[in-house]
């Protein structure tokens, strides 16, 4: 169902990707050199489910000091996006 939600965004999907890309560069780097999903949500106001879908289906460049973006909504933090090499992959 989530895939259909992102696909149904149509032209807005590119706008969400741009907003998310910008938010990644602005988000604070937390412990373990990670960026938290909730920080991206606060910066962009994009629904968390859409952010999760975009992060898991697209490649985003992370700041040099960050190693991953994690879903911090639960006690066990799930990795949504991580660098494949220094500087990330876009």
C-alpha cells in the first residue's frame, strides 16, 4: 500500500525528493553519526511514511560525517539509508 502511496504522488514525488535531499544536509548528526527520521520529518513536514518510502527506494547523498539515516520511532532503530562509501551515493 505504501508503494502505491508514493507512486500516486506523481509530480510531487520529485518535489519531496528535493525537500528530503535538502533536509538531509540540514539535519543534526546524532550519536553514532546517524540522522534520525523524526528530524527529517520536523524539517520537511513530509509524512513519515513517505519519507521512509523515499529513503528505501532512492539513493541520497549523506553528509560526510553521517553514516546512516535511521527510523528512531522505536526502541530498536532500523537503518533506512546508509552510505555505501565515503560521502554517500546519489
